[in-house]
C-alpha cells in the first residue's frame, strides 16, 4: 500500500491578488506503509532531540517577530535550519519515498478562460497530482508483477472546502476515462486529517514550502535537499513527473 499525503503552500489566490502571490503549490509525499512506521519514529526522535513539542510547519521556521509562540520559538535560527535539514535527511533516506507536486502560476491560470476562482486552481492542481499518483501506482504494478494500490490523505481546510474536495475526489474516482485518468489503483474515499495529527502531512508541508520557495523567490536551498526523492521519468527528468507545472507554457 502506498500512502499519498498532500499539503499546500499558501492558498490559491484570487484573480486580483494573483500577480502579487505568484504561485500556489500542492506538495505530495508518497510513503509505502512499511516505511511510514520508520518515518514516524524518525520524526519523533528528531523532535525530541530539539525539544520540540507540537506540530512541525514550514512557516514556523521563519525568524520569530514577537508574535504568537510556535513549537519552534525556543530555537535560535541556526538550530531551526539544522532541524529542517535533519527532517529532510530523514525523508530522503528512504529510496521508496517519492515526492510529487504541482506548481500553479496564478497569473497564467487566470489567463485561461476556464479558470475563474481559487477553487478552480486548487481542484485542477489536485486532479493533476492524483493523476501522477495513479501513474506511479501503475508503474509499480508493472514492475513487481501485481497490482499496487494507494490511498490519499489531505490536510483539513475547513468544513466547506473539505466537503467540496471529497465530492471532487469521488467524481475523479468514478470517472469513465474521458479527459480524466482511470483511477484503478487508488482505493475510493478521501482521508482528511488535521496536520498536527499526521506524520505524512507534516512532511508534505515541508516539501510544499521548499518548492514554493524555489519558484517564488528563486531560492533552491531547500529544494536541493529533497531533489533526489522526486518522482522522475525513466530518463531521470523531474519535470512533468515530480514537479508538474500548471498550466503548461513558458512561465
């Protein structure tokens, strides 16, 4: 069983704020069930070594500015950096763990006539991310000679958004293959969990943050630490496999 954990960096912007926000990222981490147990133990061990109690989130690594305390507030900035590095090392230590992401360029999205709202952006990114997960499951099935299945776990976003996403997921799973992939390897039903209760979503959040930073600020320091774990083509290409740009085009 393969588990796809999904989290986002920021929220999809409106058409008015698209130019300022620039990008929206859905980050996904695919973890085999037998590796999840080990990664959960790694997260617990690393947090204990830094005396971190509570949820690990990308935004908590920023320098504190006197606001509401976070689980990382007691750490100086250099210790935050080493903590993040240790977490990335734990994630990438398992070769079976794969990263799949979708990066949306918001101004280009709103240049398409069929995209009018932030929800449109989120849902189309979700569709592309789950499609790549299905393709990965198909590849694994062919490689080992029997069917490999997976489930999808998302961070909760609020009652209305969660209900809409469940409906979208159900529509995708029941598709007949016209303009939508046939999700034959994904077990029906979407699991939604609070990020502070999910090991996989906390890692997905760190992945999404690293990818957003690379595209928004042209800062690849964190992306380079996870680059070896992205899903790739048979020739080793990340583009279109581990990092899907949406919409297609020169941006």
